[in-house]
């Protein structure tokens, strides 16, 4: 599993549209391929970026549809610890 990381919701929507169309979405199983989540740790360099889980295997595999420079491993510091 990788994570898509982009700097704007517009860029996210563009990638999501491309991936969704390539996977034949919408259909009776899903409306879109990706779901955006904003990085909200103000102390992180990626603050304000948008991320999404990208499957790298299985029926929803789509990492091959995305520019590899936009794919990253999960960074636990994207979100501050909540106690």
C-alpha cells in the first residue's frame, strides 16, 4: 500500500477522476476510487496536503495509474498524536 500525496484538492480530484475512470467507476461497488484526507499536523512540512490510500495489489490496485513521484509510504507524523 502506498499513499498519494498532492498539494491541492484540485490535483487530488484530477488524479481521482483518472483512476476512477480507469477502474470503471462509478459502479455498484463504489462511486470513486480515492478519498481525500487533509494532513492537519501544523508542524509537518506536508501540512495542508491531501493524501489517499493507494492499493498496490488486489482488485482495486491502481498504483500503476499514478505518477510514481506522487506516491509515498505512510508518515505517522502527518497527524498529531491525540491523547
